[in-house]
């Protein structure tokens, strides 16, 4: 479902890999957990494609890659300990990706509503947004524990849109992964991906409506005459 004849009323952002580079701090927490459990850790570049889907999946992927796969009960039992580690380091090395603040400001100045829909727990999300001084850009913030479901389920995105009072056909999701595409598709929302995010598959292979070169291209990409609208 693409927007052809009007400007969108709202932009819904993903966080990790889209607006912020959080892999270093996530790797620190994951490796601390692995080390505590007698396992070797992973370099940041190996952790990057493990991110997405929430904390439980990150733990599951991390232990599997370490040669110590967990069952669901074992994995879930480690979540509180991971959160202890991540709570202490989640703003140490996390930073905005290039052009993130500029893009947020451009849409803000254009009078557009902006929401955030992430699988990261709300507590850490809010802490990071405050640390990076971007929390004021968002009119709705949905964390991975805000609703009973996570992306790629549609519920988090639809909850965000409900808070913004915007219909799905009048919004655009901006993300970096298949989870973002899945949530958008299930919710009936157009979706643009940025490259080089937290996914092991190329962004161009994930089924988005359009893939931009970088966040710097976003303002132009949502205009009615942009390529992704013309080709639909």
C-alpha cells in the first residue's frame, strides 16, 4: 500500500540500526552475560545481525553462536540478568547514526507527527532517547514491552498509530529490517528501509516499498514525485 497523492501525516521510526548505533552497548551486555555463564563473547560486528526481535531473541542467537544453545525456559530465565547488564551500559557507546538528528528535525519542522516503534524495552528506549536528546521529537513511543506482541506483529505499530490518531494509509514506517517490513505490511503501512542496519540480509531483499541510500535522502523520498511513488 503506497501513498501517491498526499504527504504522509506521520513518520513511524524504528530505533536500533535505523536512528541509533546501539550494537556496541548491546554487545557489551550480551558478552557480559555469556562470560558469566562460562561462554566466550562475540565481536560487535557478529552481534549486529543478531539484533532485532527483542532481548529474548538476542540472547538466544548469542548463545547459539557461542555453541551453547538454550531452550526457551533457559533463555527466558537469563533475560533479567541481561537487563541488569544492559541497564548499566545502554548509553555508554550508543550514538545517533549519520543524518538522524537532521532527518528528525526536518520532519518536525514540516509539522509532521513522529512516532517510535521499537522492540527494545521501553525503559532502555526512554533512557537512550534522553541521553541523545531526541525524545522531544516523538509524539508516541512504543517499546518492546509496551504491547503483548513485538514486530513483525502489527500490534506495536497499530498502537503507535492509534496514539497519534493517524490511519495506517496516512503513515510511513522507516526501519532497517524484515521485522519492520513485516509489521508495516501487516498493519497496512508503507515502509522505507535504510541500508546497513541490523540485518544479515540486504535491505533491498526484504520487500520494502523503497530503500534509501541514507537518512539524508528521506525528506526527498517521501514527496509525491519521488521514485518509489512513481514506480508503484
